[in-house]
């Protein structure tokens, strides 16, 4: 089957990279994948989101209207995408930047204080990666090793330290559910 | 074959063009295709190519004209309003028999519209948005891999027929990343010779390139020669994908982004044992009339799906004639129908057929 | 009434007004508006000389400036 | 309390879409102030460009039209010549819009002495489309389409609109200003006022070029963007009045 | 009714426009329509109108846009390459719902082509040479008198539907002189009010005119509203001439200059007792599909004649379906088929039908 | 007998379509002479305009392309950048072509310092289409679209290309010349030679404006047309070099 | 029936005016008429020609490929249009500017030394009108009075003298066949 | 051989060369070329000073100019 994932947050929170890591990982594991950004004049500080589809089937639409998974990094994202989630789907919320609880009861909800955890991992900017770690824990979209490899490549130009911090953040996220 | 890489459609166009031997790019920014010129501006200097941001789309298409006249493999990319500005140039390029590749990453119209994905420039690209009797080859890819292959192929076709080729894609395919395998880098010394190119008339007759002929009798002949070429292209360069049509009683016709979405609709309906098939035109001009016409006896009805208010549907009607109904489902203004939307529409049409 | 009327919803926390305030009486508040920005606030009402620089430099029409009316006879 | 600085009456009560610290907002306000001062709100028609300021119509209580990229001066010509002569028509254009694709239209409007006002926002790049090279991009400046820095051999020289405009007899006023500090802002407002007053007095074409910032696409902080305007842009584009006075 | 005067087609356009209340004209020289702007430059100042020679066709269409936005009755005229340059503007004008009249005096193409009469911009005018889903009303007059009447009518229609109207004529009709009667001078105070126009927002809500909407959902709705308007126009504004079709077994379809020439062919053939008829579309968009479709049962075959390599023939095929053959006879590049050419072709087709 | 003045080798043996006395022919010959002198016939590519000189390709033994009205500089840019750097590319353009519809293209080519040569024929009207107003039409001059004479209020001022071009750093050479007597013709040839030599030396954009006549559309005799150039056009458009020298 | 007439000569010989006078006359007499110039870059000193159709039937094509009448004011016009003429048609030649005899024997041919006659009439530039006069004599397309009226209107801006000279030229032409 | 080679077919009788010839030795001939123009002719061969002005001013490449070679010893 294919998983449809929407990741959403403020511009600058790294939601596009979140998605790209997933898609790059899928590529590595020879899965079908598509990454699709919501593009627009929204670069101007507004919100950003992207859709990632991963699975073993040919991918039809790059646009998801009923995702299996939503990762909401801030309140507007929660407001917008919670209703879209498929029945039984997974909602992962960055508690640090949301002000209310989700409303639905037909989905699985995970809230993590991702910013705090990222700070603990030593890289405040890795909030997204914390959430990614947790997502991978919940649903084995990809092997964690694959994702770590991808992270090493994607952050290569920013140096070893950043890579290490992000991998730590990934682990932190992974372990956050325990 | 190289390895698979994940890349955006609009960047894949650029890389594929370079691999096809394109070393000249002239363009003007417009969303949603800015990553193409941006990629070119980074990459071309690395391969001794030239990237130049033109002062406008009009300048861009005329720079393309110049470069092509000088024998270069050359490309420009744009989006809807920019493509409209190129219409005089497109008509000239065909009249001058100059090869080049132009991508139009279509967005919502008319006018300024928006930057969301659309297919509402189909008429403009296939029937001739410019003046005069002219045709350009038009491709409508539906995956980034196909975009890569058609881009590469377009340069060869353009040279083969000395005619512009248009890649008609949209913001959805342009902005998405998918894994693709790029063709090998074409060796420049394997590119076709162009004895007609303007390189300085040293030790040869002068070359004149123009689309100008005051005498109507001669211009008529020039036109018939062009028409012969178009006829030849129509016979040799039709491309389409046929999916589950063998026993189909209802056939969807859709291209590009909607082509792939419709395919999943077909899959879903087949699981419900509804005998639906898909024709996905890949060359929009020449349009695959033949394959559609052949299906007429077997099929109860056709449905065309477009991200527009209905344009390609006319070509399908021309292919089908009036023996079968041709339904239409379209969404203009930047909306992308979902597989579920299409499925519902198919079911509606099927029940209309029954009643 | 304060010397400044600050329309917090409009503030984008760019900091330009803070930089240009001669007596440095402006600062970012910890109130986040619906766009996700911490709006500015007038930290020291008294210190404000109502010069209007903050109004002038603000790109977002956040601030109106009022002068206390001179009491008659003063 | 006596109001001393109040937002212009001719502006809508609306949060703009501009990035934090973007000078477009200041320039908008100056136009609003001038329109208020001259009492021409009910007579003024704005012509929006395509660029970040394509949304300008949303921020003013004025009739507005959004015309194709670069063609605002032609549309303004059509409007101005169709209406009674007391109507005021202005264009608001970015450097991509005015100096690149729309160069012929602005120059011909200027040369005709078209009795309109042009507000020209030079932020040395294409803001709306993500920071590409503009005619006004500085030498060496990195943009998304000059990733190795603007080079003379490829893209030529930064384009000087305010100076160029002073060559045309039809131009009543041409000047270049900045809006990064209160003093500069006050001068800019004066210039904008002159440019509108000239039109009211039938003096012909007036243009005010405003150096502006684009922190988002320059990929710098707001304060660094201001520093760049002050230090780098002003070095290339000197402020001043090149034609006409008050 | 005034007296009959002898006047050139391209001058008749100008005079008729002025009589319809057009007081603003912006244009750029191009053969074979130069006499229109030239006439306007003489006449408009006499009636307190404005003639301005624009710096280009692009400037011209945008000046038209401005004048229309300000509420004026406004016109521009051009010929093929110039019309191509107006494609962005045309798409905008439709998106902005701005009325105006644009005449394209078509010449031989593609590219620079020549200045001889042609009909090869049919697709461009009727299918949308610009981007996005848009339509303009298109008229193809066949006599100078009809040109006069349609020009006059076009201004009213443009205002009625808030949509551009295109007069698609050619160098032959444009350059010929024929006797015409002009309509009376329209009193300017009888022109329709335009509360949407930009005149300064004094004591009213501001007016915004644009073709811009970032939200695809809203832009989709705007598009459906436009489509509704186009639908309404399609129902109400179809115009054509039917000649000798009552008992016709063979029907020629031709418009404009060729429409009148074909009529004489029909007359000649009727004298030989060959049951031929003529449908002469006057509105090219909306196209008179209905009348053609109605004739299908009665008619053996259709023949389309155009001064092009074949464009309107597609619309006729759409109307006829596949129950009857649709022959085509065309001459591109500026050649005008003579009545005798057409007669011969008809006879050829008739003998093909028999065999 | 020793030949002293022979028609250029780089020109075809063909009667031109120009009207009797039209200066286009002289200007053609000067280009031919310069190409001969510089020995660049086999390396030179011409870009024709749309205008009376659209047929120029027929009169030279050179590769030529006919591009859309006004866009010759853009096409020339495409050619120049595609070919080895020893190739010489020039445009030949009229005042409608270059100063009206093609203004943006010529200015941007100039501003980029595009290493091409531009021959600009200013005959104060649109010859080919029957004598309409051009940007360079003189004040008061009657044309088919200024039947009451060019008026400032309607059409603005005569457009000065040679002076305008001198504003751009990318321009190596800009001058205005006439060809109505032997002395003037010799100066014009020198200027054209400089403009081509600059390109050979990689110095950037060079433009030579040539005042020309149009007896047919001005509806005067050849000698009156020459008088008009000398007395009226020169008064508005002074001859001289405005940028660069030899 | 309708007459199709082609008038051809050098630019400046007044062939367009010749045609316009005919069409204006036809209008006055309430006949159907079309006037159609060969337009082109030929304004540049080359040849000019126009087609005039006059008659009592609706007019189809403005372009004639087999005219009933050809008036050739110079040699190139004779070369070009003689072959077009309908069998039995009328060819009127300006002998002053032609260097050879017509070749066909299936048409009616009239040669007049029109320039000389025009000079005699006192208006060298009225060569065209002389030929027009002769044409009207040969074929009563229009009444001579109508044509005189038209001439008076068309040349009005050039003054009474020019009108008088042209009418004289018309008469000269008319009488030239006697 | 004459000092001037005149390609009569090319001449359009514009008269420019005639006007500029310093010794006034050029004139219109009565030979009409195929375009209908009376070509120029050199009226006074001796008088021609081979200055080339006629070549220079002619728009139609009509005239080539030859100088008599100085005889050796002269
Ligand atoms: C014909 C056309 N070409 C290109 C575009 C895309 N486009 C939109 S805005 C813009 C440039 C904006 O830059 P500028 O004028 O400098 O304004 P800024 O955003 O910097 O204020 C471009 C190229 C368009 N909308 N239409
Ligand atoms: C897009 C376009 N617009 C208009 C024309 C018509 N046109 C042909 S030549 C010309 C102007 C010629 O004037 P100019 O450039 O001054 O050259 P000249 O004939 O005076 O030498 C025009 C407008 C055209 N061919 N293409
Ligand atoms: S008015 Fe002046 S002193 Fe007061 S806050 Fe604003 S800038 Fe500071
Ligand atoms: S300048 Fe305006 S937007 Fe920026 S921080 Fe100050 S009040 Fe807020
Ligand atoms: S992108 Fe640049 S110009 Fe546009 S709003 Fe943002 S900062 Fe301002
Ligand atoms: S029309 Fe004018 S410019 Fe053109 S060839 Fe004749 S005289 Fe020369
Ligand atoms: S060469 Fe000189 S002297 Fe001789 S004919 Fe020519 S102009 Fe006259
Ligand atoms: S200048 Fe040339 S074309 Fe003119 S008359 Fe003399 S030789 Fe003939
Ligand atoms: Mg900008
Ligand atoms: Mg000219």
C-alpha cells in the first residue's frame, strides 16, 4: 500500500526538508515516492506544507485530500489538516506550538513537545527531525538506518556537528514514545 | 543508465536538457517554473554553456530564435502569461523552421490567474496560439521520469523536423519530486550537423533564415511544404499510453498530471469489476486520434478529464465523432481533481448511460 | 490613553521601530499574535517623546502616536 | 491626547502580506499620506504591477487595476486619457516590472510626458518570484539566477532608472530616495508629494525611485538588509533629484 | 439611414466604431490595416476623441485595457503578428471582464509571412490564442457593409457581456472599397452606464479590476462564472447566413471573403441544377454548430473552404460528426481561391461521392 | 585605368527595392565597404529588422536572419552568444523597429554591453508601412498618423537614441551621422568601421545612428528630402559622437 | 451582368483614382461595385493596379482572374495582364508607354497615345482620365455625366482648373476613337 | 574605357549624383531602363576629375570610378 503524509508548519520550521528526507529514504529503499510542496506566495513568512507519498504502488495523484498521516508543527497546521486525516489515521502534533487539543476521536493522536526535545538534543532547529523520529517509530515507513543515511547526506554541507545533532534528534523522537 | 535521483519536475527539465546537449538557455522568471532557469544558471556555466536571463519572455524567445539560427541546441521555459507573450515568436520559429524546445509549466488562468497547476493552455499549444497555419510538436508528460525522457527526446525531434517542440506540463508535475533516472550525457560531437545554420558564409553560399515571402504564390507553396512536414509528424510521432482498454466499455482520456490520476481511478474501478480503460495522450500534437477512433465500436462512452473548462475534449470529440457520447469532467483555475472526484464522475456517467 | 496605539495584530516583529526609537522605549512583547509574531510594546510610557519615528519607520501601520495635550496655562 | 501620527485615511485597515521589515509597507504608507494630504482619494486610480506589490489594491481605499507584468504605464495612459483631467493616475512598480519587462512602456510614457505618476520600488531583485536577478541587481550580488554573483560579462551593469528618466523632456520630475530612516522617509514623502502635485498641475510625467529591501530573498536579517541598502545600494544608486524640483 | 458612400473596409471599421461611440483608439501600424489608425488619427480629434499611436501592439492592448477599465468605448486594430503580441492582453481582458473591440485584419503567415489576405488566424481568435480558459466573441464579416454593422454591434455586445469582441477580417475585405450605409452617430449619453469602471472611488466603494486570484477554489468559481457567460453568449449570439440550403444535398461552409466568393459558386452551380447550398458563419465564436448539425440528415457531404491550410474545418467536423464526409479546400499564404477554383473543387468532391 | 571606387565585394549584384534617392542604399553600401575593409565577410551574421530594410538580406553576401519587428537585438544576442567569439553580429534597424516596439531590447542589449554592432536608420517615420509617426518624428511634422502635425501633448518629444545610449556603461560607442553629402558619408563610414572594430576587439555594444530620408512618405522630392534632413532633422538631432571614439 | 476591370500602370499614373472614379460612379448609379487595390510594398515606385467590378449583381470575389476589361498604362502592365483578359474582352493600351503590340487576337484592342492627348487637353497628369474617357465610350459602364460629376467631387480639393482639365481629358478620350 | 562604369539598370534617376558632381559632368540620359527610369550618363568624360563623389552619394551602387593610370615618366 501507499502512505500519504502531510507535514505542515510555519515557514522555517523545516517541513519541506522533513518531507524530502522521507522521499529520499523511500528512493533508497526502492519504494515509490512523490514529494509535493504547497507552493505559493506563502514564502512570505506564512505557513508551509508538503505532501509525501511512499509505498509499493505506482503513485497517482501527488496531492492528498485524505492523508494517512498528518504532522502538524503549529496551530494553524493542526486547524487546517486535522479534518483531512483519514479515519484511523495518525496525527502527530508539535505540542510546543499548538494551543489546543485535537478534536477528532477517530484517529490516533500523538503529541510531543518537540521543541523541548530538540533543545535537549542540542539543536533547536531540529524540531522537525524529532517529529520525524517519532513518526518512524509509529509507522515503519522506512528503516531508521536509511533515514540516518539520508540525514547525513542532506546535512552534509552543514558539517558533522549538525548531522550528529540531527541524528540525535531523530533518536530522541524515536524514543519519545517510550 | 545512471542511478535514480529524487528531483523536482522543473529541475529535471533542466538537467535532462543539458544531457540532451542543450548549452544555451534564455528565460524570464515566472512561477511555477523558476527552478528551471535557476538550475540552468548554476549548471550551464559548469558545462561551458550560457545562461542568460532575458529582459522579458519576448526577448527570451527571440534570443532562442537567434541561438537556434546559429545552430545551437537551445531552450526556454515559462508559464502561461509568459507563453502568451511568446506567440509571435513561436509563429516565426515555425515559419523559419528553427528547432528549439519550449516548456510551458501551465498555471491557472485566464489573465494573471494564479500559480496553481492547470491544463488550460491546451488550445494555445496545440491549435496554434500564434498567427498563421503552424504546428508545434506538443508533449504532455505525466511523471517526472517521463518529463525527463520527453525533454531529452524533444531536442532530437526539434532538430529532426526543424520545428519547435513544446513541453506542456503544469505546476503539479513541475513542483513535485520523484525518483528518476537520467539519460547519459550526450556527446556534443554526436549532435546532428546543421548546414543551414548562420555561422558566417565562409567558403559556402550564404544562409538566410526567415519566415518572409511577399509573393503569395510562393508563400502558399512554403505553407504546403510545412503542412507536408506536419503530416509526416502526425504519422510518425504520435505517442500515447493505453491502459486496460482491451475489454474496456468506458474509456477515460486524460493527459499529464490528470492522466496519472485517472489511471488510479481506472485501477480502483477495475477492482470493482467496472470495465474502464484509459487512453493517455502523450503527444498532444500530433493528437492520437487513431487509437481513440479504433475504440469507438467497442466502447459505450468516453470521458475526458482535464484541469481546464474543456479543451482537449474537442480533439476527443473529433476522434469519436457522434457515434458515442463523450463526457467531460474538468476543473479550471488551478484545481486538481482527485482520484475520488474522477471515480464519482465515472459512476455518474455510467448511470446516465444506463438510464 | 497611551501615547502609542499599537495594533498588535499588525506587528511582524521586524524590530525596525525598536532600533529607531531615540529613547529606546520600545521592545518586543511576549504576546504572540495570530500570525505567530511577538508584537512590540511600549516599555516605558513616560520615556516616549512622541517623536513619531516608530510610526515613520514601521512598514506595517502598527503604531499611531498621540501627544499629551499641553494643559492650559502650562 | 492629540493624535500626531495616524495611519492614512486612504488606506484599508488590513494586515499586509509583505515579509517582516519589507519596505514596500513604508512606501505604501507614504503614498497614503500624500493622497490624504492632497485630498485626492476620490479622484485617484492606482495601477498595480505584477510583483510582491500585486496585492497593493487590497491596502488602499482607491480604485485599482492589476495589469500585465510591466505594462502598468500603458494601462495608466489608457486610463488617464479616458478620464476627466482632474483624475490622478499612478503606477506602482518593482524593478523587474518597470526596468526589465516593462522598460519600453515606462520610457515611452516618460517620453510622451504622460501626465501620470510612477512609484518605482528598486529592491535589486525579483521579490515575488523568489529572488532572481533584476536589472538593478548589484555587481557581484548573488541571486537565484546569478548564483556566482552578477557579472558584467553576462548580465551587464546595474540599471539606473532615475538618472535615465532625467534625459526625457517629457519628464517633470525624477528622483531617487530611500526609506530606511526617519529623515530619508520624510524626504521620500516630499518627493512622492511633488510627483503627485506635478500631475495635478499638468506638468507631465513624474517618477520617484525608492531603494528598498528584500530581506527574505537576500537571505539576510532585516537589519542587515537595511545595511545593504544604505551601504551597497546607495553606493551604486546615489540618492537625489535628477530632474525637476518642487 | 444615411446615404451610401464608397469606403475601404479598414476605414469603414474606423468610421463605424466612431458612430458606435468609440472615442479612444490605440494602435500600432501594420499592413494591411494602416488606414484604420490613420483614419482615426484624422477623425477622432474632430469628435473630441483620442487617437494615440502606441509604441507597440503590447502597449496598445494595455492602453485599451486601461481605457476600458476607465469606462471608455475603446478599440484597437492590428494584423496577424501584432495580434499574436496581444495574446497576453486578450487573456487578461477576458479575465478582467473588460469590454473592447479588437480587429485583426489577417495576413499570410506564419511568422512575418506577407501582407496578402488570409484566414489563418481562425484558431488563434476562436480557440484562444492566449492562455487560460477564455473566449472572445469573434465575427467574420464578408462585405464592407457587414463589417460596418458588425463593428457597430460589437461595441454593444462587448459592453453587454463585459468581454472583448474580435473582428476577424482579412486584407481583401480590408482593402476593398464598397458602397455602404453607416448607422447614425450614437449619442454618447445613450451608452450603457458602467458602475464598475475606475473613475475614482468618490462616494462609493472602491472598484478593483483584475484577473488575479491566488486561491484556486475561488479562481475555479470565477472560471465557472465566465463559462456561464460564454454559454449564454453561445446560446444568444450565434449569427450565420444560410443560402440555398433548403434542398441542398451538398453544403459549402465558408466565412468572410471566401464566404461571399463561395456564394457565387453556389449560384453558378445552381444554374447547372446542382443542389448546392451555403452556410456562412458570421459569428465564428460562438460557432453556428447547430444549423450545420441540423443539415446533416439532408446533406450528402459538406465542404469547407478557407484561406488557410484548414482551421474552421475542425469546427465543421465537430458539428457534422462522422456521419457525413467533410471535404476541405484551402489556400494558405495569402492566396484567395476564385469562384472557379471553388466550383471545380465542388465538382471533384461530387464525383468522389458518386464513385 | 585604376579602379578607385568600386562597389563592395560583400554586396550582391542586385537592384534594390528602395525608392529613388532613399538613403538606405547608401548606408547599405557603407556597411559593405567596412566589411570588405575589415575582411570579415565570412564571419559576419546580419540581423534584419522589419521595415523597408527587411530585404537587406538580399543585398549582401552574408548570412542573415529576419527576426520579428524590434527584436533584432535579442536575436543578435542569441546568435552572438552561441558562436565562437570571432564571429561578428550586427543588427540593422529603423526608428520604428528600434526606438518604438524594440526599445526594451535595444536598451537591454546596450546595458548588458552585448558585444554586437547596431546600425540605426532614423528617417523620422515608418517607411515600410506608409509613413506613420515614429518616435523620432519631429515636432509639427505631418505623418499619416499625425495628420495635424506631431504635438507634444499627444505624442511627446522626438526620441534621441544616440544620446540616450551614451548613458549605458555597456556601450562602447554611440554616435549620430548623416549621409547626404560626401563629407558626411565619409564620417559615417568611419563611425560604422569603429562600431565593427569595437566588436572585433570585444569592447561591447556599439551603435551608429544615421539620419536618413524618406522622400516617398514625406511626399517631397529627393532634394527636398535631403534639405529636410540637413535643416530640420539635424536641428533636432545633432550629429556627433556621444560616447567612445576611435 | 457584372464587368470586371483591371487598371494597371506605374505608381503615380493614377490607376487607383481611375478605379475609384469608376466605383464612385457606379455608386451614384446605384450599381453594385467593388474597388480593390493590389496593395503591397509596391508603393516603392513599382507598378500599381486595381480591380473594379461594376454591375447589377451582388459581387462575389473582389479579385478578378479573368477580367472583361484591362487598361494598361505601361509595358509591364500589358505584359502582366494581357494574358488574363477574358476571351472577347477589351484591352485598352496607353501607346505612349508601351513598346510592343498586344499578342492576342481573341480580344478587342484599342491603343491610344494617351499622354499626348492629355497634354493636348492641357493636363499631362490626366493620361489616366483620357483612357477612362475612351473606356466609357467603348463600353457604357456608366453615363458620362455621372463620371463628370464624380471627377468634380474627387478633384474638388485641387481646384476648378484641375477639374476642368480632367473633364476636358475625359472628352478627349471619349472622342479619340472617332 | 571610361572613367565611370555606369550600371544603367541600377539607376533610379534620383539625381543625387548629378547634384554633387563638382564639375557638373553628370546628367540624365534619355535611355529608360527596365524599371522605367532614365539612367544617368557622364556628359563630359574629360571633365570628370574622378573624385568619386558620385560613387559616394549614389544609393544604388550605379557607379564605379576609375582613374587613368599615370603614364610612366609623366
Ligand atoms: C508575463 C509575466 N512574466 C513573468 C511573470 C512572473 N513575475 C511575477 S512578479 C515578477 C517580478 C517581480 O519583481 P519586481 O518587479 O522587482 O517586484 P518585487 O516583487 O521585487 O517587488 C515576475 C517575473 C508574470 N506574472 N508575468
Ligand atoms: C509585430 C509587428 N508590428 C508591426 C509590423 C508592421 N511594420 C512593418 S515595418 C514597420 C515599421 C517600419 O518603420 P521603421 O522601423 O522606421 O523602418 P523604415 O521602414 O522607416 O526604414 C511596421 C510597424 C510588423 N511587421 N510586426
Ligand atoms: S514616538 Fe518616538 S519615542 Fe515614542 S516610542 Fe515612538 S520612536 Fe520611541
Ligand atoms: S516596525 Fe512595525 S512591524 Fe516592525 S516591529 Fe515595529 S511595530 Fe512591529
Ligand atoms: S519577498 Fe522581498 S520584496 Fe517581497 S514582500 Fe518579501 S521582503 Fe518584500
Ligand atoms: S518608403 Fe521611405 S524609407 Fe522606405 S524605401 Fe521608400 S524612401 Fe526609403
Ligand atoms: S567622379 Fe567626381 S567628377 Fe567624375 S562624375 Fe563622379 S562626381 Fe563628377
Ligand atoms: S545617384 Fe545613383 S541612382 Fe541616383 S541618379 Fe545618380 S546614379 Fe542614378
Ligand atoms: Mg524587485
Ligand atoms: Mg523609419
